[in-house]
C-alpha cells in the first residue's frame, strides 16, 4: 500500500460512505501527491520509482509534474528523502472543500425563486401540480447529477465545470460553444440576481419613504453598487468568497427556521386578514387543484419560472477542481422543496383583502362566498372583482407574512439573491478562463491569465463585472434574457447527459467512472427531456440558443483546433471505422465501386508536395491515400517526433491521407512490404504512385535496377501504377526525385516544415487548359478514370479532356466515332477524341540520335570488343544493354521516340498529360526501360503521368 493510499484510507473511515468525500479524497490526494518531492522507490534502485499517479497525468493542460526517470538516469544512484504533508492537514483540506461545495449548491437551491415566486406557483398550479413541477425538476436534475458524477469520477475535472466536462467528453466542437454561452449565461444570471436584490431594497426604501431618485434608477444605482461590492469580495480571493457564502448560508438557515416556526404559531387577527389561518385540512384540500389566472396561467409557464431554482447542481462544478455531488444531496433537495412549498398551500387562502373590517360578526354569512366564510372572514368582494392584494394568488410576501418575524425573511431574500449573484460572478470567470486557455476562439486569450496561488482569473472577473453592470443598467430587457438563461442551462444539462450516454455506448477502455450508480439510458432520457423542456418553456429562446450553438460549432469545426482530449467522439469514430471496415470485408468487389486506392511513395511528404497534391487531387473524399516513407537503415536516423510533424503538415495542407513510415534496406524491399501490408481489409491499396527518377543517368546502376524492379513487383502484385514526372518551370527539381534518393536530416522535418507550405501546380486553378490522355493500350480504363476524377475538383472542373488514340487514315473517322460511343457508354463527358494516324512513321533522326546517345553509357558494345568473353561482360555489368538486346528492342524504342514527338506537338500547352505506361518485358534491360520512360515524357512543360491499370476493368457501361 502506498503512502497516499494509506492516508486516503484513514480519511475515508472518518467520512464513512459519503460519496462526496470519496471524490474529494481522490482529488486532494492527486494534488497532495504532486507536492511530494520524492516518492517511494522500487526494489531495483532508489531512483527507480514504484508506479506514481503524477506520471499518468500528462494530459492535463498547464500542469507541471515530474516525469519518470530516463533509462540513462536510472544508471546513476541517488539518495532520496521522503516528504509528505501530515495526515491532519490532508483531512482538513478535504473537510473544507466538501463544506464549500455543499454550501454552494444549497445556496443556489434556496434562491430568490423560493422566496418571491413560491406563493404564485402554489396558488396557480395548486399543491398537486406544484409537486409535479418539483418532481419533474428534480427528475431532470437528479439524472443530470448522476451523469455529472459519472463524468467527474472518470478522471480529475479541473476548473471549468460544465464546459470542461462537455468539451473533454464530446470534443472542442461541442464544448467550445457550450463554454461560451454558459459563461455568458452565468454573467447574466449574476445581473438578474443582483436586480432581484435591488428591487427588494427599492421596495424597502419606498416603504420607509426614502427613495434615492425614482423606482427605475434606484434599481440601477443599488444594483451597480451591489455588484461592485461583490466584485471586490471575489477579487479578495476564494477564501473571502467562501466565508461570505457561509455567512449567507447561516442567514438562510435562520430565515427558514423562522418561516417554519411561524407556520405553527396561532395566527393573529391581522394575519387572518391577510388570509393566513395556520395548518388546516380544508385550506389544504381547496389548494390542491389549480386556479389559472393571467398570462402566466399555464403549467409550463410556471414550470419555467420554477426551474431556475434547480440549477444549483452545477454551482460547485464551476469553481471546483472536482465535482462533488453525492446522491444524498439530491434526496435532501427533494425533501426540502416539499417541506418548503407545502406549508403555504395548507395555511394560506388564495384571496384575502387584508382589511380587518372584513371579519364576520356572529353567524351572518349572507352574500359571503368561499372558504373564508367558514373561517369567519368575508373576502367575497375583492375576490370577485379581482382586487385582493393579499393571499397566495396576489402577494409575493407570503413567506414573510407567514413567518414568525417578517424582517428575517427579508434578510433571507437578501442572502439568497446576493449568494446566487456572488456564485455566478465567481463561476462565470472560472469557466471562461478555462475556455480561453484552450484557444478555441480568437481574441479571448487575454482573459486566460491567472493571478496568485489560486490562479484567480482577475481579467475575466472584470469582464463578467462589465457584462453584469451593462445589463443592470439596461434593466428593461432582463425579462426576455431570463428565458435565454434558462435555455442555456437546459442546453448544458442536455449535453452533459448526452456526454455520459455517448461515452457509455462507445465502450472506450478509457471510460471507467468510479461512480457506478448511473445508466446510459437514463442519461439519454435526461438529454432528450432537457431539449423538450427548452421548447416547451420558450420556443423562440430555444431556437435562439440552438442558432448560437450551431454558429459557434461551425466556427470551431471549420478551424480544426489542434487539441486532443481523448473525447468519446474519437472513440465513437474508431468504433464506426472498425465496424464499417469489418462489414466492408464481407462485400465482394464490383467494377462500379472501384476506386484508385493509392500507395504513394512520397518519402517525407513535406519534401515531395507535388506528388502529394497530385494524388490528393483525385483521391480526396473519394478513395484511400497512403503516403509511404521508406527509411533506409543506412541513412541518418530521423527525430522521434517526425511522424507527428509530418501528419500535422498533411493536415495543414488539408490532405486526407495516412502516413506510413517503413524501415528497409532498399527501395524495392520497402515497397514490396508496403504493397503487401498497407491498408486494412478492403481498405487496401490497389495503385502504386511513384515519382519519376529524373537523375537516372547519374545514378548508380544498383539504384536504377532497384527502381525498375519496384515496377516489376508492382505488376506482379496485380497493382495499378502511376509515375508522375514534374517538368521544368512547374516545380522544384528535388520534388521529382524518388523517395530514397534524398537523405533527410532532423531539420528537414521540423516545426518549420510544418508551417512552410510550398504551393505546387496542382493547387492552382487550371482554367480552360486541357488534360491530354494518350490511351495507347487498353489497361481496363484507369487511364480515363483518373482524369475524370480530376475534373470533379474545383481547380480542374473547367479543364477539357482530350483523348488521343491510335488509328490509320483510312478508318480514322470510324475509329473516332467508336471511341466517342464507348466514352458515352462509360458516361464520361469526353467528346474531344483525336486519332493519331502517323504514329507508325519513323521518328526524326535528331530525336532518334538523342535517344541512342542517352543509352550509350549503358551499352556493352560486346560485338565490337575482341578477345573478351560476352559472359564475362555480362557478369561484370549485368545492367548494361548488349548489342543483341538493343537491336531486338530497336523497333519498340523508335515507337517511343515517335510517340514523344506526337505528344510534344499536341500537348505543349496542356495542364496535364497522361500516357499509357508500357509494360516492361522480363528480358528488357532496366537501363533501356528507364530510357523509354524518359523518352516518352521528355520535352514537355507540364506535369506528365505514366499510368497503367492492372488489365482489369475499372469502367463499365452495365448497371449490374
């Protein structure tokens, strides 16, 4: 047992089975553990430690911690001294945090709604429907409390409350909008509670005949002064704020005790004139049923008025490092509501005049209607004319009139409103500070800075203060904004419950809450019912809330912040991908569903952006792309974080591709393994994409052999093949060199490489330039499919595709019509077909000489050498071309030269040229085949692609 566990177990015994204490102990033990200078060592050495909690907290933002000793450090011996905080100190910290959180929640439950709207709700809805409202509110809050407890015990929740829980569970796209609106809602709630306090003060000033200016401006003056005092308390630190809240809590306890005692004191005549008669069964029975009056006379209007008193469950979460909300708090809240809301319905009539002269003398009950007649009072006149000023239906001061001492209830109103305002003034900056530190939105980082040992968000305090003052001064708009605030809180409830549900159904191994008394289905119910209540309360406010949420969601989703919180959305994405990948494995291949799934030998992608952009142009949102990086074991090793930087580079370039580094002795060996192993199930590559080996004449014979053998292996693996050649003026030369020719140093893959995005020709708008396709050989249709996919992109959609085919002059028109008919049956909008009738002609002498000169360094000239064995020449230079081989392939070589002449004549101004790749013969020397590839594409001023399908159909004109 570790020392931390020993301490925690001792304190758990003191707190017995209290779930809140258990959660607090986890939090405090974490923070306490981080203060230890050194922990217990393992059996191996004094420096090699046993497993430590702080070593697993690396995902916490802005959190400094000690890391595990490196292997090098473990070689050195070290003496250690164990320092821990005394057990009594740890126990005191737990007790203080538990008390602070419980008090904060209870203060928000005992809010101004209880004091100022209790009589209205009970009078209009009746006792039965009031209980139903309470039960429904408690149901929503209880389900949400269970979800909060599950999320809060699935790892430490730092400052940020509901925002932190939602964002870390559902990701920044959902968390960011909620954090913004939730912070704003708390700031507005501070203003509303302050105005509630100011209204009571104004009424007292008018009652004593000492108004400041006028009723409206009195509220503004008192409100601004009050919120300023609350700001000063907040700026003084959390200790002062907590002490102030405890003072308010004591005042509320005394106020409620005074209220409950007053209900059992026999009412005086003055109280009876106000409709107060003590506990009576006949009053209780009459007030059981509803009595709807005025514009607020319907169930959901009253429900909306009551519900804000149930938002106290988030109060502790917004300012605490961990949420501590045990089940007993919810049960206690339910009992409190019943105990506090029931007495008025059993003691007070709905209508009373307040006039002592309305008392009945003797047994005279003529013209007297209502229950008051049986109690000796005639309130008939004011009840019928609806001019009664007292009673449940007419007065908001029933609690004070019912209590033992009236002004203690006024003190309770003060304590309730000020405590709520202070709580919101503290919680809003804490949530906003956490949001600002995540850098999800621009221009708010200024408010992220904290001050002092408690990291107080002083700047955010001032911002919240300014917002509260602004809405206190506005005053008239607060009734409309109150509806928005309720919807903001309900929206938060909905997303908290959905977070718990989503985390549960993803079955992520990381979802391991220590709180087990929750259900994913009750969490889903809480999420749905919260949304339903939003629209039942105020439909326009619900629509406004969702519009704000969707706007903020769209902004975060568009910007793609570089954060990784291990959200349940990530787990859900993995589950979906795994499920669909497995399901796809059972689907048979069909030509209509063929997609060019490309394995691109890019090397480090940031060194070959043209190759990356070319493939991404026709695979993005369409098919699979894998950037293969073959790392030569003899080359210099790359930095450990190279993969992360390269993935960031791809994401910043908005390229949808996987990146797969592979260590091998040679290009051919690495490519062969990637061809066999890359992909998953049916999400497997079927097309290899290479860069053209532009420096082949200066390369070693072994590298040429390696390159050509890679092409052989591609066809042997039944893969399609594309070779991209970038010409002069279009891209940097090094982009066209194959992956293995550039050794890269640590500086090549760095933060600079991540931010430096070189623009290539494939990122430019091609306008009305042509894409010329030389379909020399029937490869199954890949040569046509790739340019079609290109024309679906915005940079290529205006480009016109021209198809060049072989033919003779006698049957030129017939061949052209047949090809047009075939393209139409393929549903390809390629109408420009050109028949090459002169492809059989002999090439020009100068071009033929240039080809002969290019292969001269690779020829054996064995027939011109005397006294030397041909076999010996073969063994010493197996890559070279013998005279016999040169003559055997002479006709094929001339055709390549001639085709190049045609291409240069027709396609000098094209945006892209695609040429059918000749299939290499097994007896063709590698240098000769390399010369063919070079000849086919030389002399062009645009990118050229040598492309070849695997002789299987990728296009069809059948519907089945």
